[in-house]
């Protein structure tokens, strides 16, 4: 039994039969006078590919907890959001036995590299999406300061100046627009990386029983106390 998640709000409704994980190679082969040698380097970024069914019908084997009645168009919109956001997200795979015992779990920060959409009249009204993910390793610019200690020895200190994942200031109060849900607001205000962890707190702050469509003009409190951590402004669980 598998459960798969792409980011905060996209649970794969019907996990694929197969999934390929490719550990990329960065070794370099060099030709010398007496033969070839292989220079061993750290592994490259992991690539994950799979094909999923996006249903337009109700199936008893649909495993979605977040959106069991969702249809293909909704999942396609979420894929487009993942692609257009230009933010990494968490790809989570939970593997369990039929008896409910946890086998293992993958939790990888990824980007959505490519996806294609297939339609086949022989498959009825359903869609298929072929998805390729790539591992994301966060990095950031560092500032190096050269100086001298009390004995005249040269010293160097490094300071991280910023992350490569952009974050914007999250306002304390957000007013819902027509068609907004708690999920879409959290995605917009906190970004893909932080929406999942912030959503239940925003839900509790505003005493919302079900994070469904909000009333137009409804005001939402986004966090209890604003603070900064690791240079990222605003939010609850930064």
C-alpha cells in the first residue's frame, strides 16, 4: 500500500504501479597515455519518474484523503501550479503493508522538471500524467570576511547571506477572494515549501472546521505572532 504526495495539497489519488528512481552519475573518465582512468565524484541529483492516473470517475481504489472526489482537471491545475511556482516542494512516498505496518518513507525536496498529459479513448474519460521530478539541494550565497587575529594571523569567517528559495513577507490578515480556499491562500502566502506545515495552524487560528471554499471577503489571520528565523520574514513555522 502506497501513499504519495506532491507538495502540500496534491495527494496522488491512485499511486502508480511502477516508479523509477535514477541516481545520477558525475564520475569523469579521462584518457591517459597508459589507458583510461575514472575520477570518482559525488553522486548527481536524483531523478524520479512515474505515470499516474488522473480520474474523471469515482473508483473504490482511489486512496486520496485530501480530495477523494477530485477530478482530472483539478489535478492538472495543481501540476501547473507546481511547475509555475518555481519553488521546490516535498515529494513524499509512504510504504505500508496491507496490515497497516509502516515499511519505509521517502521525503525528498524536488522540483517538477517535466510532465506530459495523455488521453486515450480506450481509457474512457480518464487522463494520465507522466511526471519527472528532480532532487533539489538548497544552496545560497556566502559572504567571506578576511581579517587578522590578535597574533597577526590571517583569519576567514563565512556568513550565509540568503537562501536560493525566495520568500515574501506574509501579511498578518488576508482577505479571501472569490473561489479561494484555505489551501490556495496558504500556497500563495507561504509558498510550496511551507504551506503544508502552516495550513493546520491557520485553520486552527481561524476556527475553520473544513478547509473548503471560503466566503468572498472573509478575513483570515495568518499567524499568531510574527517573527523572523534564519533570515526568513513572517509566518508561523518559519
